[in-house]
């Protein structure tokens, strides 16, 4: 039991200050979210160069999920993502699967659904995928969902990054 009458008063004051700070933070966050528009988000993320976080694997160039998520959070820290429950197709013992990831920036959402696929040779669905297969596909879907906002999207475009920045009318395919 607290016998110090001033201590209770101090805790009460501290709680009032904390509540006021939380309220101000929520109001400020609401204002920032109101200021956002999908065009502002797209224009901002589309202009970001991600070449410093690209990796090469054989002939493929990719960006790791952690690197892209960190880059997104540096720009829009109010971002979140959600993985839906995987959807399975087929009969037990020979099922394939797909996963969906939604990335939210403020009140706006972009989603991507991907089948759980082999990553070597022909891209075909994996029958009876493991938890590892599901996790790998979730992370790829996260990267692609972020890409749908414009960040690193050039990796999936038919033009090279520099061409897409400077020559939007070109029909040249770099490969």
C-alpha cells in the first residue's frame, strides 16, 4: 500500500500527460492518413530507386522481402500487411495451394494472390506444399504486393528500370 500521498498525485499527473500525448499522436496520424492519396503513394514509391537492395540469382534479379519492407517503412511507416489463410485446391493427398497478401498504406490496400510454385525450371504448382513452400510464397507475395504500390515494380515490367523512367512510349523489349 502506498502511504505517500504525493506519489499518487504524481502518478495521476503522469497518466494525464501520457493520455494527452497518445491522443495528440492519434490525431496527428489521422491527419497524415487523410493527406495520403493513392496518387501520392504511387508517385512517391514509383520514384524510389531500389537498385541498392537488388540481388541476383542466376538470370533473375529480385529484392528480398525484408529489404523492401524496410524501404517501405522508411517512407510510409503507417504501412501494414496481412496474409490470408491459404486456399487449397484438389483432393486430400494431391492438393495445390495459393496465398494472398494485402499491403495497407494508411486506409488504402493492394493485394496479390500467388500459387505455391516450384522456383526452378517450369513454374508449376507444387502438389502437397510444405510449410516452407507456403512461407516462401507468402514472402514473394508480400514483395509483389508492395510492388503493386510502385516500389520496385520495375522488376516485373518488360522494360529495364532506366527505360521505364525515361522512355515510357518505347515498345522495345530488353530481352
